[in-house]
C-alpha cells in the first residue's frame, strides 16, 4: 500500500513539473505568412557584388548576368518537366531575385512568365509571391512618375503580368495608367489598342457594365481609324446589352448591324439577328404594347429569311417564338396556322423530336378551340412519332384518352 502511494505521489510530482516546464517554455507561434523567397537579400554567387546605395550593375556586369539567368530558366523548366515542381520553383525564384538587377522591365517580363507557369501548375503560394513583387514594382513606378516620364512599356508589361496571375483589377489599374497617357498624347491608334485590351479584359471576367463604355468609345473611334472593326464592336455591344438587360440599347446596335449585313448582302446573319431584334421588341412591349407589331414583324422576317436560306432549324426556332407570341396574345387561329407550317419545316429538317412537339402543340391549340376530333388526330400523329423515338408514349396516349372522353 505504501509503495502504491509513493508511485502516485511521484507521478503527480512529475506531471506537475512537466506542466511548469511547459508553461515556462511556451512555443512561439509560427509565422502566419512565410517570407517571400523573392525578397531574400543574401549575396548570390552569380552576382559579382551586392549593389550598394541603389547603384545598379554596370552594363558589362548585366551582360554577364543575363545568360546565366536564362540558363536558370531552362534548368527550372527541365525540373518541372521531370515532375519536380518544388525544385523548379526554387530555381525560378532564384532567377527572379536576380532579374531585378537587370531593371524593372526585364524583371516584370520574367515575373509574368513564371507567374503564368505558377498559375497553370495551381501553385497559389508562388502566384501570391509574384503578385506581391509586381505590386512593389508598381508602387515604386508610381512614386517615380512625378519626376520622370511614364514608362508605357513597363505599365503594359505590368498589366500583362497581372493578367497572367489572374488579378484583373490590378491589371486594369496598370492599363489605366497607359490609357491616361495615350489620351494626353492624342494617339488614336494607341488609344484604340489599349481600349481593346481593357474591353477584352472586362469581358473575359464578365464585367459587362465596365465593358460597355469601352466598346461604345471604340465604336465612336471607328470613323477616325477607317471603320474596319465596326462590326466587331457592334457585336460586342449587342452581347453586352443583352447580358445587362438593356433592350433599347441592344436594338440600336442590332439595327445598325442589320443595315450593314443587308448592304453587304450577307443574308446568312439576318435570321439570328432578326430573332434578337424581335426579342428586344417583345421585352420593350411590356411597357409599350404598340411595339408588339415590331416583334411579330421581325420574327416573321427571321422565319422567311431562314426558309429561303434553307436553314430549317433556325426557321423552326423563329416559328416557335412567333407561335408563343401569338398564343400570349390569344391569337389562336394565327398560332395554329404557324404550327401547321412548323410541321412542314420540322419534317424538312428531319427533326422528328421537333415534329412530335409540333403535333402536340397543334393538339393543344385544337383543344383550346374545343375541336376535339382534330385534336385527337394531332395527338395520334404525335404518338406515332413517340413510338419511333420511344419517348413520351404514355403522355400522348393519355392525351388521346382524355380528349376522347371529353368528346363523348
């Protein structure tokens, strides 16, 4: 009993001592963010000296360093190809640390290159390091622009680098600096190019609101650069206005496109264009019912043009829209006539599923008119196609039974 008591007391004493020791030597919390490998300042063997007082390397020293850095890039690429991503980025980080001694322009180009690789390899930490370094260069460049002319090439490179690491907002900030200067220079060609870059970047990130004024300005500039890209800008604006639900602005653009296509005798674009125009009129008609006539007219034009071009799928699409509009306005007779035409088009296109749906639509329209025998006939034709397709057989059988009972 005494031995057991001694063991218990000894264990308690040891436990108490370990707690005291643990309290006296609390571990330091780990760094939340490890230091960037791009900010290591130790002297690298490839450097002839560590530049002091911000004095850059001499031209001769830079010329000796550059091929060595190109070799590091090749070595890293070989490592990555062999599957050793960790070693590859260690080498690339060393290259990037040394690239800064060749000037901001060459450093940014290297950061852009490695950043694109890091993103492709899903190396988020490396992307973060590169983005931070790009921001540091940007901050330094901004502080210098008050005393020196803005380096447009550097700002463009910064924009491209930010795009490669998928930082669109930072890219746009860089491109805005370029835009500001080319506006001051009144260089129309350069203005168009940077606006296109900004517009495409906004569209690639689905920021249609910001893209709209860019493409509107580009469209306005087409007269001064020959109008070569007018159709492209109009098409982009049509997409933007559709995505942002601006039917009136969309109509203005689509009508300009239609005029251009007609003048160029490019009828193949007309059916799809007329469908979009009709849809816009239909949206606007919710506030102004008089515009429904324009919607009807454009759906009809879409159908007739598609039929002439033997684009039966597009013609069928236009007729479906037209039928839906007729039905929404209670114009059952017109909807029925259009549905009969739709049957011919779907048969011409060998679209058996569409043909089956057309017969179903005709059956429903006859039901609305309480013309039960004609409805049964339409549903029976639909059932024949359903048997062939092995689809919706029970539905058509049920419709026939329901109509037959109602006709008793």
